[in-house]
C-alpha cells in the first residue's frame, strides 16, 4: 500500500490509464455527483467532500479484496481499461507527468474507492487537512477483473 496526500481541487481525485485523454467534464451528471463517481472507459474521477488535501492510499491487488465497506462512509466500484499497465493517481489539477504511477495488469481493472472521515472533513471544510482527525481519507484498491457496471456499495449523506 502506498500513502499519498493529494490536493482534491474541484472536489475530485482522478485515477486513469497512463496516456488517457479522459475528459470528465461531461461525465459529472447529477447522478455521478450523487454517486461521487464519474467514469470513462479508461479513468475515474472520485468526488470528495472537501476542496483541500485528502489522504489517499493505493493498493494494487491480485484479486478482489474482502468486503469491508461497513468500515467506510462511502464506497463505489467501477471498471476501467488500463492498456498501458500503469495506473496514474492524482488530484484533478496536478501536473500529470509528475503524478504517481502504479504498475497494474494491462487490460480491464476493477477499482474500489472507499472514503472515510467524511462527516469530520465536511464540518471542518477548508481546515480539514490541518488535523489528521478531520482529514478526509480515500482508499483506492485495484485488481484485474472483467468489465462490470459501476455500483455504489455504500452511500454517504452529510449529517449537516
């Protein structure tokens, strides 16, 4: 597992195939905003609660992980094609050539985005990244798998 701190500019973190030309602008439908997930064939944008730094962990797995969604506030899954064998993970406006890359099996991947600490981050808003107790956390798990439809496993709603 690799731990990152990424700036969630425009309230999103991106994960995509190296070389992707994905444009998420048209993918942010009302449903995608509600699901906190915009998907293209070779990339995903995960909606965040805050527009500041978030703690992101990335795990590349050989197969599907155990379902631990009960431990998280919001969990979504999507399939993406990663032809290059390199998954790029970055903040929406980060400089892509400098973004972290993760070796993955080339082909279709399943990506699970599990988010936690959302109530605390929402309440702290722009100050949420000042303290680990209020910082939004995002765990990305990715493994080789046939393409399937995107799904919300667990949905978070603000308590405010």
